[in-house]
């Protein structure tokens, strides 16, 4: 039997990188199972998030020409200016273009669902691209696949979901940091995540060799910082989702009460006047 071309095998392996994002989408949908969003709108937001990866790459190439490229300054420029700010802006733009003005965007939880969905659409494309271009061996592929599946992909969902929540909270309640505050928090979490990853090689080159410590060939210290950021972010998003669902449940109960007793509410309105 003739062996398949290596190039085809690499493409097939890279396409497996879509799986973590698809699984994460299913998890977010499960969180919203009580009042699920239309599948068509979810698909549009995810597609917009995926397509937004292209302009983000183009913007990044431009920004690389005007900022520092070496040392800690270069790592921080890459982390915040080239990666975090454009990527989080692209996710929010995807939500606003595809879902924000639609009638089904009628709950606080929708901000989390659509924000996470945009982030995961972006993560799907980014993950496939990384797995296609970076690994030089199958062992490198496996290490990168696992690291991105448990860290980077959930990270994109968390950052998009957090920004979406605060935008929706301001829309429905008139409170909280709103769109710009949520965007700033997402950029901060995303930037700190990338800063640890990109600054670590600089620190190792400066002699901080403890950062390169490994267990079974895995650079556990380098992964520790991002893992903590993702864990804390997941805890934050879970708390925000619980608050959003509770507030949405209260609104639904109040609406049902008005439908069930319209005369009572009408009378109370006259009394109040």
C-alpha cells in the first residue's frame, strides 16, 4: 500500500484542531439549555468570529512593523497590542454585527453565549493554523494540541463571554462596566495570558533557567501561569453565568406573572397613579 503524502496527513491532523472549539461550543450551549438561542444565529456568530481571524492577522502584520520586536518590550507589544486588543475587538464586532440587534438577543446570558461563540469561532481557525504551521514532529503536534485544547481554546471562550456579559448587563440593567469595561477586562486577561507565554523565552535567555523546568518533557512552569489565568477566568465566567441566569429567570417569572394576572397589574398601575 502506498503511503499518503505527508502534506495531506499534516492537513488532516491540523483539521482535528477544530474539535476542541466544537466541544467547547457544545458546553456553552449546555449552559444555556434552559432558553437556548437559535442555531442559525449561533452559526452566524461563530462564522463571523472565524472570518475575523483574517483581518486580525493583517492588522497584526502592520503592527509588527511599528512596535518593538525584541526583549520584554517586544513580548508585551505582541501580547497586548498585536494579539489581545485586535482579537477581542474582532469577537465583539462579530457579536454586534450578527446578534446584538436581533430580537433573540433578549437576555443577559445571551451576552455570554454569543461572546463565547464568537471567541470559539476565532479559536477554531487559530487552532487549525497553529497545528498546521508550527509542529515539526508528531510529539510536538501532540504537546501543542493538548496545550491549546485545555488552555487557549477555553481562553478565547472565556474572554469573549466575559466581555459579552458586561455589554449585555449594561444593556438590560443599565449597570456595570458595560461594553468598554468588559472589553478592557477581556484584553487584560488575554494579554496577561500571552505575556507569560511570550516573556518566558526572553527570561530563560536572560538566565532564568528555572522557567524551563520540565516534567516528562512538558514545560510545567511555562504552562503554570496561563493555566492559573484560565482557571480564574473560568471561575469568573461561571459566576457571571449563574448571576445572568438568575436575573433572566427573575425577569421571566415577572413576565409570566403579568400575563397570568393582567388585571391585578393594571389595577396596581391605577393605584400608583
